[in-house]
C-alpha cells in the first residue's frame, strides 16, 4: 500500500475488542522486515481489516467505553459506534443537529440493519436553540390497495404470520422522505455530504460486533425462508458470522448513491422504486409505484404537558407515545414517588396501576389523527387524570378486566426499533425514533436494492380484540384503511426546565417504549439519578393486557416481588427492556450523554 510520502508501507492493524477500536501504525521499508516472523502476523491481520480501516479509524472522544460521555459543545448518542462516529464528524465540520441526524440515519441503515432502515419510518422531535419545537411524522402508510379485513380468512379469523412475514406485511416506507423533508427545512450542509459516509460504509464494509454476529446467525433461516434468492442477501453466508467479520453491502451502496444523486426521486421513483415494487409483486405484496410516489411525511403539532417543574414535548398521533407519556407523568404528580423510592413495591405498584389505565385508553382511542378524531384534550384533562388516580388503591392491584378506557359519552409498537439523540454546538436538539417493526422487519430484502422492508402492517388492529405481536389490543381507531398510518408506541421526547433544554430521550422496545421513556424521566427527576444511571437502571413494564408486570432479570429483590404478589400483581421475568439513548443538560450547562449498556449503543461528546 502506498503511504502519504509515496513510499511503500505495511499497515499493522490491531483490533481492541474491549474498546471496539482499531489501532493503526505504519511500518516503512517492508523488504527489510520480511525476515522478522512477527510481520507475518501483521500481514494476516491486515488482509482481514485493511479494507475497512478508513471507515473505522479511532476518533478521539470523552467516553467511558462509549456508554457515558461528557461535553460542553454537543453530543451524539446512537445504537452503533460507527453511526455515532458519523454524527460526530458532521457536527465537527460545522453541521447542525439535523445534518447529523441525516448522516446518522443513513449510516444506521448500513451498520444496524435490524432496525436502522430505508424501508421503514419513524418520528422526529426537533428543538431549536430559541425554544421553538417541531415534530415530523414519517411513519409508514398502508398501501392504497389495503383494506380492513386483509389479514382475515374466510371465517373472519386472523391469518397467523401474514402481517408479520413476507411482502404483504409491509407498509409504504417513510424514512427517506422524512430525512429529506427535515433536511430541506432545517439542514445546513449539502445532503450529498451527509449521505456519503453511509455509502462508504456500505461499499467498504464495517466490522460486525459480537452482538450482531449472534443476531445474523440467529435470523439466517428466516432470511432464507422469506427471500427468493437468499444468495443475494448480504446477511446470509455459508459459515457463521463472527465478531470482527467484514460486512460489505454493494446493492445497498448503489441504492444510497441513487438517493444521493436524485434525492427523493432516487427512492420513490426510478430504479429503486421499480425494484421495490418488483419485490412486492414477487410475493403477495400490495405496494405500487403510485403508493411510493404519493408518500409524504407530515409535520405535527407536538403533544405538550408539564411534570413538576419541567415542560415535556413528545410525539402526537400516529404515535401514541406523547399522549400516553404525558398521561403517565400527570398522574405521577399525585404521588410522592421520590419518597417511595425507585424500586420499592409501592412505587412499582403505583406506576403499574397508572400504566394499565393509560394502555386501556390507548387501545380504544388512539390512531392516525388524519383518519380518527383522537380525543387528545379529553385524555389529558386534569379532571380526567385525577379521576383515574382516584381509582388506584395503594395496597391492592386492580384487575385489568375491571379497567376500562375513557368513555367519551360520559364526558362534559420488535421490539427492534432504534433511537438516537443529538445536540449540536449551537444547542439545537434532535430526538428521533425509527423502526421497521420486528427485528429485520418482514425479513424481506428488496432484491437488487439491498435494504429490508418493514412489517409495520402488524401495528394496525387486524381484528378488534386480537393482540398484535407485542400483545397490544386495538379497535376501530387503529383499523386498516388505505393511506392510513398505523399506530405506534414510539416516544421521542424533549424536556425543558425554566425554558431551557433539559433532556433529550427515547428508546426502541415496541410496546415497552412508552414505559421505558417514562421510567427514565422519573429516574432523573424524582430519584435524582445521573443520565447514565437512569439509562442503565433495570426496568419493568405493564400494558393493561396481558395483566402482568414484565420485570427485567435482576431488577428488584425477591422480597419486593413477594410484596407485589401479595398486592395481587403477577410478575413475569424477562430479558432486557428497551435501549434508551439520552442526553442530559447538567446544571453547569454541559452535556451528559448516556448510551444503553443493553446494546452496542455509543455516546460521543464534541470536544
């Protein structure tokens, strides 16, 4: 390889597994070193790693193993070290938080294919440094060919798996339009510069983490089953994936290049669109060229509320997250949670009682506000909140069978989602959650285009009273209709204190998203944890039905579980809940970025 001075160089590359870094040193005069047996080792390592050395160079940061970072100038926290690096470098060159968001989003589509995406959608909360807040809904839509009973058999029963796997499970993707729409309004650097890092990562490849290697191996059979030509799927290979393997995605790189060259038309029209529709037609999919051309993101008025001394901004329908989160926080003001303690039986009991009532309301009243009259004001009304609180017995659990949604007549969501939080050097903040629903969505790659399609149609209510993948119930508010956005639990959120930015927070986790964001906020405000502590803390979740508390392993003592059982609760242990990525503005104005230790998530502060 030729070095900067034109001399022949040999690069010896050492991979530090603990810190996920590649340390590179240059050795000149190769010929004189051939007699040294150690050079053979270097040559072998170089063969494996050199192809991606440029894309994985060490970058200086202020992190502790990437999970906790501190900075005076800005912060990026994402689900993957390489995506965080992309956002960091964009901010360092003078880009704003929206520019970094765009770069991160496309990078995640390459390096985090289980949830990062081109074929999905999501929600963005954006707060300018002057205090103005905007929210963008780029959630997927049902095709114009969709209809209410499309997943039912002739007897009216839900056809198992049809809304989860294969071409028919996909809604019209919104991610590309969302990035372009936000950039057009707020971006400062040329779009072509922002997508270029993702193109390089796809072309040159990146080194998969140990978690990713296990993940790819686990889903190999599903990829083979649901793709026409598994040999074209870059995540499928004959041997097992191992940590440090190089993943190159040439078809995806070409798709990204078309977007770079042609913008929106590079995805929703032309060759990419034709490849997507051909993929749909190869199975039982229903997305058409017209559906793609007609897709557009929507700016929404944020859901707002107050919690103690803080103002909360979160996402409006088609996300249920904002309304549900504000309901939970408003109810929480009625209880001295800091006195109860963060993991006492009393605190978990009270929070569970609030959650079961909020999720009951969600099931009945929330859907795409373009199609359904969502009673936002009524659901957030102080008197209604108080009436819900009055139903809570501090010593006894309520059966979910006894809990009903708000009665309007009597009033005078794969776990494989991903979230990232960004603050730029000017103080502009982005909280964005995006998904293709289940891990790797419908498991269908668009042949020739290299990206995965979502299975978001499962987030509709296929039939009233029949739960979706996450056990969530729904009804008419979230029924399937052409052009409608399916209800989501994504909850990208921004908090202020005294009119100043305080917290940027969000998480993946399907139905657990809302409660994970809720608990993280309480951990900081009520239980006075650092951002890192709040994100790392074990979590629990209740969603009305099924009537049980899902508890992360090791979350609480056995004595507390026994106490909860005595109150009438049913506790079910489970694996990790959510992967919160968040940023806190500390009293001195500096930032603390926290990346969830449950994943490969990574935080980096701007020097």
